[in-house]
C-alpha cells in the first residue's frame, strides 16, 4: 500500500470520527431542548477545561452543560419545530455554550460565575476590568529605574527600593492590553484578571432575556419604577397636563402659593397661622434659625475636617519631596 493511499484512509477515518462526534452532539442537544424548560447561554472565553469540568461536577444532577460548534447549533435551532426555540439562534455568537436546567436560574447562575481563577494579562487581549498599579514601594532595586522612566512613570528611591509616586492606570475595561502594560505587570508579578464563565442570555419557558435581569433586586425594581414616575410627573408639570403622578406636586405648589400670599397680606388660614406666629415672634424665629444652623453644623464640620486633612497630606507630600532632594543626584 502506497503512502498516498495510507494518508487517504487516515483522513477518511478522521472525517468519519468528526461526523460521528457531530451526530452525537446534535442528538444530545435535541434531547436537552425537549427535556429541560430553562436554558442559560454562557460565554467561555479564556475558560480552561478544568474550570468547565469543575462546573459539570458541581451541577451534576441539577443541570447539563453542552458545548459545541456554532454552525451545528444554529442548524439544529433553525430546524426545531418550536418557534420560541428557533429564536435562540440570535443569541448564538462567540465562544458560547448551553446550560440546561429545571431549577431556579438565579441559583444556577451563581454557581456558574463564582468559579473563577486568577490569570496573567496577555498582549492583545481585551481587558475585562480596570487595572491600576498602586502607588507605593515596588520591592525592585534602583537599577531598574530606567524601566519605569521609559514608561513615563514617576518614581523615587526610598530605603533602597523603587517607589511609585502615584497610581498608574495600565488598562481600562474593553481596551486591548499593550505589550508595555504586560511587561510591567509581569515584572510586578501581577495577575489582575479573573476569568470564568459569564452568563449572557436566559431562556425560561419560551421567554428570552438578558442575564442581567437575574441580578436585579426588589429595590432595583422599586427604584426604576419611582424613576419612571418622577419623569412622568416632570413632563406632566411642564405641559400643564394633570396626571396621577403630577397631582401631588400640583397640590404642594398650590399650597406654597397660598402660603406666600397669606404671609404677604392679612389673609390667614389654619395652615399659615403657625408660620405667621413665628415671623411675628422674634424669639421663636431666632430659636428656629438656631435649630436649622445646628442641623447644618455637622455637615459643615465634616467638610472642614476633610479639607484640613487634605491640606495636611499635601504638606506631608511636600516634606517627602524635600527629603528626596539630592544635590549630587
């Protein structure tokens, strides 16, 4: 048998194995889509096989993790008989996978995202978070000062070691990590990133929504509702169109106008009498003003203390600069 024939047989065998793997995955995905009511679509960028294995073990008996090629996933979803399942095709983008479950989605999401490992930065990768090199001693000897000077990082020598004068931002979220930043993080032995599974979308009995919804609390919902009510009230007051949201404000504004008229004239009503009595009684007015001043005093004192502390820190910095001055440097 020639080498060419042998190579052809090997290629054919490998192709058949790949096809069998695709068929097995397709069968498993179709079965899971019918068996489970809830799905978490996860992103596994920079996630190692060990992390995925740990997650599989942790959710064993509670869910199923399926990873596969996007082209195969799209084909299976496109051919599914349920229209709501077919809508999942729009969520298939990037390095994604499925977690099928019938349990609470928030609980499953917490299990998935808490499994993170520290990792070093790599050139060209997109930073998942902001990285700051804090001010202070670096532990590096003075002979490496030129390295920091080349990066325009202000340093000084303190107790025989290089010390960074102020915080340095190495990268921002979503930015590509530069080779310079990687070199500095490597020299400082920094592992600034934590990589793990992230949940992008959720499917719950026909409804598809962003995974951010699972992080919302009851207070978040209340705050969003109140924010919407305040906007409606502002618009209603601006166009002079009464609504349930604006009527309380309109009543308060009307009362305020009546109170102003009462204070400026001899007209008096029950609610305005107490204000007139205070204005007509110098002692009561002085006591009210003193109470208001006492209530505002703590905030003023805190601000003054913060300003004094800031000035002291500034003076200390100046003293440090004087100490670092070297006539022969």
